[in-house]
């Protein structure tokens, strides 16, 4: 695996590989890799000749009071894990390489409207503009055939798919199912922030989704009833504070009154100071993301 930090280096490398007729898969990450990221990498490796993974903690997608400065970083550990997962090229640029003019001085952005204002967008203004902009930059730098994203960030996937569709971007998006710890907690780099009691409390997210699935399986179709049941379960956990619980159309993220597939049941909950997200996709045949 080659580790590169400069944009011209990664561009040249990928161009050479493409000239040899190789297909390129891109796995964008912010590092501190866990099994969820490694699954994306292995998935990409199974489908493409070459896998380019990126590690870049993107300041543009963090709010002023968020965790950019303390976001976990460990390039040594990440490079070993990425190499073992089959990554061929690891692109890990410093902030000055991606934003030479300073990210605060950026003048051009990619803005996806409406769907970025709901769910996480409501409490993280500007977050999805930062995501859409950096993902566009990575697409322009690497020019992948296919890019891989985790269903854990369900809204991010909808935003990126919409951006690619509306702007005719020349890349196919593949979504990979959520990877969970054995007890149900969705894998996230932010799980390292959780103290032992919080780690236990964090199970309320997957438990609430499990409850929603049971109710859907039993025929419940009222979004309000699902949300009320999930809220009640989470409110019983003293360390948990709900940011949102949403039942929406999986493509538009518009809130539903009556659940119809494909629907996204999504939630964001603060456990202590750590904000966690999780979701389940309710699909046509009523099987849900491999979660439970
Ligand atoms: O999902 C993430 O880790 C980030 O939002 C992404 C897609 C790498 C953009 O910074």
C-alpha cells in the first residue's frame, strides 16, 4: 500500500493505474478506522481493481463547538488496518493541502438544499455543505469509478446521491450496511469518547430501533406511535438526551405520518457529551438493514 499526502501525487498514481485499464474504488473516511470502515474497504476491494482510501478530518464539516480539535487521529494504526483490508493507495493529506487558502477563506461550496436542513442538518448547520464540498473535492482529485459510503450515515448517503444525480457527477455510489458491535451498538469512531457507563447507556439507540422494527413487523404504521415508543424507551436512560427521532421517506427525508417503504427510521442521541446516530431502513419486503 502506498501512502500519499499530496494531491498531485495521488492524481498521478491513479492516472497511471487507470491507463493500465484498472477500475478505481474510493473509500473516503476521517480515519480512526473501525470495522465499519474496513468493511467498506473490503467491499471496494472485492468489486474494484484498485482501492483508494482517504483519511482526512475535514474541518469544513465541523461546527464551531464540535469536536474537530479532539477528533481521534492515529495514522500509523490506520495505515496498518487499511493495508490489511486491501487498500492500495492511502491518501492522507494535511489540512493545508486540501485548503491551501485556509478553509475559512473558501469561496466555492457544494450546497444540497432541503434534505440537508432536516435530521442532523437541523442541529448541525453547515455540516452537509462541508461534507458535500469535501466529497466533491475528493471525487475531482481521485476520479473514482465507484465510491463507497456506510449506511450508518444515512442522511450523508442521501445528500451524496442527490449531489451526484443533480450535478451529473461521473461516479457510482455504493452504500454498505451498518456494522455493529456484538451487543448492537453501531460502530463509530466517536464510540471511543464513551466512558464505561456511557458505553452501556449507548445501547438505547439500537434498542429503540429494534423496538421500532418489532412494531413495524407487528403492523404499526403510525410514525407518531413509533416515535413515541422509541422516545419512551430512551427517556428511561438517564445519560441519554434525544436530539431527534425521525421517520421519513428514505429518498427525500420528508417526515411521514403513515409509514410506507422505503422509510428511514433515524435518531440522534447525546450520551453524556457524545452525540451518536443510528438508523434502520424499512424496505419493500420489510426486511431491514442487516442490523438486527
Ligand atoms: O463519513 C465521513 O467520515 C465523512 O463525512 C466523509 C464522507 C469522509 C467526508 O469527510
